[in-house]
């Protein structure tokens, strides 16, 4: 829901390879917070947590105790 149809779940190094930028990350954080109806702690708003779909899933699981 962040308007990036060119990004798929098999991609890696999303941030470090400049596939997504800080605006994309902020949009993603916004969508995560809306979906879970919780605020994401700033400790989890680091580029390393957005490098791949797997790292995003792990971050969400840890951040929201899922």
C-alpha cells in the first residue's frame, strides 16, 4: 500500500541499494501502524529493519510482540 508495485517480497537490500528511500520507509511505517493500530517505537525505525520483507516481518513481530 505504499505505491511501489516494483518492489516484491524476494528483493533484498531495499534501503542500502536505494530501492526504497526514506519517504517509502515512512509510508511503510504509517501503513504498519494503521494495520496494527499501534505506534511503532522509534527504536524500530532504523534502515536495517527495512532491508527485506523478512527483516520487516521480524521487526513487526518483535515490535508488537506477535
